C-alpha cells in the first residue's frame, strides 16, 4: 500500500507506518464504520452497567440510579448530590439557534476540527474551539448574546448576577461511529454548561444525551437548535452512535468573582 503512494525506502515506509498507527490509536484515522481503537479499549474496560447504557443501547429505565453510581464508584459521602440524584436541574430552551445557524456550525466543524486528547477520556476530541467573535460571524451576534444570557435567565444557583462575572469556553463537537462514537459519564468542570443540539436527535442513530436527574437515569431527547442548561453537578454522557453524525455546541460558563481577572481573549463577553 505504501509503495503505491511512492514511499519506496524501507525507513521511510516504517516512519509513515508508525505515523498511521499512531493516528489510528488517537482516533484521527480509522476505517469507515469501525470504532476507533481507543474507544474499543474503553468499551472493553467499562463496568457492565455503563456498557449496557452507552454501548448496547439499553433503556435508561432498566438501570437504577444507585446501580449506576455504584458501578462508577461514586459514593454518597464523596458526592451526595449525585447519590441522591435529586439536586440536579436540567433546564431547556427551544430554538435558541436557527436552522441556518446550526447548519453553519456543522459546516465549520466538518471543515476543521482538532483530534487532540479530550480532557475526560483522553481519546480524540473531534471538536472545533470557537470564540464569541467567531460564533457571531457564524450564527449572528444577537444569537450569541441570547446564549450568553441563558444561565442568568435560569438563575442557576444565583451565581451569575452580572454578565461581566463569568468567562466562556465554547466549542463545536462532532460525533460519529468511526471518530468519536460516545462520551462516557462525567461531570463538567464549569459552573454552568449550555449544550445546544445542532441537529434533531432523529437525524442520526444513537448519540443520545443521557443524564441522572429527578431520581432516575434519563434520555434527554432534543430538537435542532434546542439548548440544555445544567450545573456542574449533573452526571451525564452521550450514548454510542450507530449511524450518521451528531453535532453539538458546548458553552462552559466559568464563574469569575467581581474584580477578579479574566482570560485575555474575546470569548469572555459577546458585543455588538
């Protein structure tokens, strides 16, 4: 195969082969329709209860909250709000981003994305980081301002009294069976997360947002442009893709106290 591409010398072929092997392991290259090697290893190492939910696609109602928490070794004394599974609010806002805006974001991550290691599972992230200015160019400044207001409108924990008192980390994420097929159970590091579906859930197979709230493990079924807002206490995951591509826009709102310095970038506050 390498000879057919003009790579003739043995040491050159070995070097290229090593690069290809490393790329496959990192999820940057894979055979179409095949789960990347790092995710295959993840699947094998998952607790059985988690694998049922994320990989096998079992109904969330078939798993009791405590059974899931036990399998993840989340103890009540370590994380009482998760063990009780009652203190996590999930708030929803429909049609925050227009169809045209969602399409623009999908195109953006299709054209350019990073395959650096994800902070949660260390697999290829398949995401495109964007600033407030870039978002404004893609979906419109008024839409960006609306997104920035969501944590304030919902009064989550009363932690965002003023727009100036947070900074935002934004990225577009892309899921498919042969790139990033799922995302394991985790909590976000940000104080508040705004997660926007960039396509209807019925536009792809699998890739359902799964969360622990209201005393149960539940799917959160979403429509294109719909935002899901939650705090860092929410335990959530994305189930395995089976076909198509899943897209989402993620906004992490990090709390910054009055008078504290913020990162010197243009992702902090949207402007007209």
